[in-house]
C-alpha cells in the first residue's frame, strides 16, 4: 500500500468519525428537533453510542498505524504521510469524544441515585399540581406523591433540600420565583397570582426529557416561604436531575 493510499485511509477514517459524531449527536438532540420521543433517543444512545465510538477508535488507530509505517522517499509522499497522520489523529480524537461518557464513568465512580423521580422541598405536605394532570403529553409517571417511602429515599439522598425562606413579601417572592423560573428556561403553563402558585415544564438539555414543576409561596411571620416540587414524566429514576433543578432554583432565588 503506497503513501497516497494510506493518506486516503486517514481521510476515510475521518469521514467515518464525522458520520459517527453526527449520529451520536442526533440520538441526543433528535427529540429536541421533533424527530422522536425522548426515550427513543435515550435508548438508542444507551445501546449504540459506545459501539460507534469503538468503531471510530479502531478504524482511526488502524489508519494512524499505517500512516506512521508508510515509507516516504519523495517530498510529495512525505506530505501525504503527514496528512494521513493528521486526519487519523483527528478521527481518533473524535472517537474518544464519543466515548467520553464511558471513559468518565471508568475514571470517576458514578454517583448512585435512588430510583425516584419526584423531588420536593416539603415531603410532609408536597405542593400539588392543579392544572397539569396525569394525562399530560408523554407522561408515564403519576403526579400523585409516593408518600413516606419516597420521602425517606429523598431525605437520605438529598438531605439539604428544603423550603426557601425569604425576607420578601409573598407577592414579591412570587414574582421573583416566576422570574427565576423563566430565566432557567422553564415554560410557564399555569399561574395564579392570587393563590401565589404556578406550574411549569422544564426540559433536560440532553434528550429533551420533560419534567413538571409546581411552585407555591406562603407567608411566614416575617417574610415568605417558597416550596417546589419537580416530577419527571417518564422513568423510574431521574439520575438526580429534579434535585439538581431545585437546588439550582434555590441558589438563584437566594442571590
């Protein structure tokens, strides 16, 4: 195999890598483009992402080895060899990028979250949804709170999650909560300023999973209290997404 042919092998490896990256990205963001339901992209990525990465890595390593082993006597052949090494290296890096979730899981021990998808700042009397119902689009999970068992798992996994106490009046706290929700990209689906409550839907940046959030503001002797509840529409567990959402909201509100 000549140098020029080995240069072509590097180009082929790069094309394979680019196609694999496009497929991997499509599985993650296809739902956001309206191509399929979030669970379809999630399961596809779970089943095929690593396979895509391994194929690219093996192909690019093969191209890289053949490029290094090529003999380059002429100046033109030398340039072809360099191009082959460069394109093969880029392909290899793209393959490793596809495998990055797998690599991170091997390097850093994954956090184990409980199999729950309903997180609230008030496990004794969780905020109730009034506008959103179990018939909401794509929902497989109920909005009925799971009770003491779910509360116990939440307390063990996320002991710091609790109500937000504020010096603001209930009216001001309600408006601030509404503003924070909007800045976080939530879609407000129902609001009741008189009852100091609103409901919204948040979507995950990857796979476009929809979670529903209700926020209720109540009065304290001095100031106000803000309670949240975030529920996934699908999935037994949420990998900590709902808890992180509530924690981020609390941090933003308290600034």
